[in-house]
């Protein structure tokens, strides 16, 4: 729905979701006359997805912290160093 609202071309949406031309045409044909209902339902889906994300983030907070505190496995130090440099560069560009 975000792509439809942003007026992306149907060909792009079709390729992104691996839809057939018939499928994208059917979806767009349904959305147009039912835009208000589709938009309302989509907002509910986004809200539920955010609630689930927050729930699992909280539920797994301790596990993620324990995993993050573990030292890198032997032989992966160079890769982790490159990742830290790339993350720092990305943050500085924001």
C-alpha cells in the first residue's frame, strides 16, 4: 500500500512482490474503488505489526544483550572490525 500511495509504477510493485501482471492489475483494480477501506485496514495492519515488534523486542531484550556481549568467534575478528568501521561510517553520514 505504501508503494501505491507513493504512486510507484505498477511494473515496479509487480517486480518487487513477484506478482503476475494479472495479480497486480486485480489488486490495483480493487484498491481504487475501495481506497478508504483498504487504507483503514492497512493502518490496522501497521499498528499490529508495530505492537508485535515492540512485544518481541522487549521479550528478547536480555537475550539480545547477552549475545551482543559475547566475544567474536575465533577467526572472525577482522570481519567484525570491518563491520564496526562500516557502522561508524554509516552513522556519521546520517
